[in-house]
């Protein structure tokens, strides 16, 4: 893979002022969460990741749930100073800070098409699109935009190793949905997973020695046929996902959860001994996702959130004292998803 190529002609986006965090009551039984605050209001706001300083977050935001596409925004951890840092074209996903918070990473469709991608045909059931996404890097204000991948495949779900040297991401570049790592300049590409099926949403452990990800591997000939048919249409059906861990190079892979339903958005606990994640396993046909904890050996399952709708994308702050996540709770309009932060109770 070639080193980063500069993408010219896209100026930093204007500043938008955040309203500031507002206290919100935790649901009964949410004993792990204290001092809950709402950071965003209205629209779709999700996949928030902390700056190394713990003072700022980057996330994807669709201002109106009925119109427009996700763009990348940053916001202070107190809910102020909301800024769009992507160029407003196409669709973006999966932002991340690195280089001591001087640069950001995200995926976008804008060089394939500046318009919003057409939503997938849900006559085939609930499916995710595997669009024409490339990975980009930019200064933290959105300037100096540079492309890291250029293969016309799905390249997304990118996160960084704790030392800031390696990117792990999901790609269809080899004809399946696999995990890869590369240097932050796009060089030294290495494939991490090799099993037929969906591998995605990977994160490094706090010490950088392990990775955790969500996976769906076809179990029958019918499953395999359905998977391949959808993949040919650049789609995947994420109705059955479980969590896996492995060494950082993909060796010694082992399954953590066997819950049924869709378990996704795994993130290591601050001590590296467990995983927090989202799942709808109590009712796999439901859109009610909650957050759960589990040890790396699959034991000690514990429910963290108890809201009656969606809770997902949990991420611990760098110091391990706070948790940020996305939720439908306290929504101003039906379907709104907002960001919430809470003090974490050990």
C-alpha cells in the first residue's frame, strides 16, 4: 500500500457551538454508571472515541435522522465546542484521534461519490452496506486531508494501537470481510484474519498485545450461500455476531461469547481483563440493545445498561474513569441517538 496521498481542495469545516452537558438520571439498576450526562441533542450521534488527553471526542453525526449523511464531528468532553471536521461530502464513519491528538482518522465515500449512498434494499432483511469507503487522515481541525487506502473496496472501522503506530481496520480488498493492520502512513499492510465470514470492529487491548472484534462465520452451506450472495452485492447480514479475541497479529484466536443475537462494539476494560460490548441476545429480533461486561474467557457476564431501547458503542476514557456511549434514551424526537458520558463505577 502506498504512503498517504494528499487530497486537495477541501477546507476545514465551520465551528458549531455545543450546548454543554446536561445531567440525566440513570435507569434503575445501572449501578456501574454515576453522574450521567448527555452530550448531544437530536439527530444520529454515535461511535464516539476519546482523544488521548481525555478532553475531547470524535464521533459521527447525522444532523437530521431523515436527511443527509453521517459526518465527523469533534466535541469537548463537557459537551461544548462542537465542530464538523469532515468535508460534508458523501458519508463518513469511524473517526479516531492519534499522533497525540494532532491528527484524526476516518473513512469516507466522498471520492467515489459526493452524494449520500443509496440505502440498502431491506427486502432481503436487515443488512449493512459495504460501500466504497477509503480511509483518510487529517489534522484535528479537518485540514491537510490525506488518503491512506485506494482500492475501491470497503475500508472502514479503523482504530489505533495504544502506541499510535498501527491502524487496524476492516476491508473487502481480498474478496472477503477481513481485518488488516498497517502503519499510520499506509505502509506495511498485513492481513490479520483468514476465515470465511465477517470480521470487523476491532480494537487493541490497553497494552497493545491483543485485539478484540465482532465476527460472523457461516455455520452451514445455506449460511455460506447467503453470505456470499450478499457479499457480491456489497452487503452483509449482521443478525448473528459474537466476540473474538486474539494476539495483535491474529494468532491464537478464540471465541469469547456464544450468546446468539448480535453482539458488537466490543472494547477492552481498562485493566485489559474484560470486554464491554452491546448486544440484543435476550431477544435477537429486538432492536433493544444493552451494554454488557464479560471476562476474556467468556465468564462473568454482567448487564450494564437497562434502558428499553438502544444502548451501544461503549468506550472507556484513557484514564478508565469514564464511559461514553450512544443511546436512544432521553430523545427529543423518535429515533434520535445521542451521546452520553458517565463516571464508571468499579
